[in-house]
């Protein structure tokens, strides 16, 4: 092989590697990166946030005593094709709920696999937005985290209920959490 041919082969291999690392060429298992490396879509200097008004249940602290409800559901968040990790112990031993015994928020995690624990001492509806308020992250119909819906990017939410029925929902932060749900929030480029 001559020198010019070798340079062309090296250039092509380099382009393929860069395209793969940038996510343009999928290979093997779906990427489940712990962090989202894509840049947030920010159309202004200051983004409005769902955290501007915290739901009252987000400040409720409890322990395991006297529970009338203990449900589990799974939450998956995909940003530009990459799954985000929900940290373990979100909603446990926080600045609000840190007293010995009453150290849990009504919705919290124990692991980083997206499993939410909803524990209540009353029988009232709990919306998904309560968890995001506890987590300290923006989520509503305008977007998630620092990513906002605009002309080029959309937000969708789908749910599989405990009976296996799948539906697209548009209630976002006002979506009521129930036992056995599989919730996927997906933010990315519009088709």
C-alpha cells in the first residue's frame, strides 16, 4: 500500500471512531451513560423552572411507621438518546427531611436504577412533579433539567401501567403515580 492510500485508510478509521463516540453510529447495547454529555437547549439566559413553586408534599417528611401506602414504580429518563441516572437515596436525609426517624420524603429512591418508592401516611394522590421537586430538578411540559422544548426538540412521556397497557401522556409533572408503573420521559430532536 502506498503512502497516500495509508493516509486515506487512517482518515476513514478516524472518522468512524469519532462518529461512533459522538453517538452517530450505534454499536451493541443501548448507551446507558451515567451522565448526559449533550448540551442543554437554552433559548434564553434564564430558564423558567418548575422549582419556582414547590408542591407541599415535597416538604413532607416521614418514617416507616403508620404507612397507609407503599408503592413502587420505575422512572426512566432519556435525553438525546442517552439514559440519565437518577441518584440513589434521592429524597433521603436531605436538608428538609433529616431528623432521626422522619428522614424520608414521600417519594424517594434507594438505588440508582430508577425505582421510585412512594410511601404515605395518608391516602392522597401524589404527582410525578413531587419527586422532581424533592430531587431539585425542573420537569414540566416545557422540558426537563436544563433542556427545553423548542422548534427542534420535543418532550414525550409514555407509561406502561401495572396491567401492561401502554399510553402516551401529556400531564407530565401532574401525572399521578400508581403501583407498578413504568414511566419513560424522552427528550430529543423532533422527527
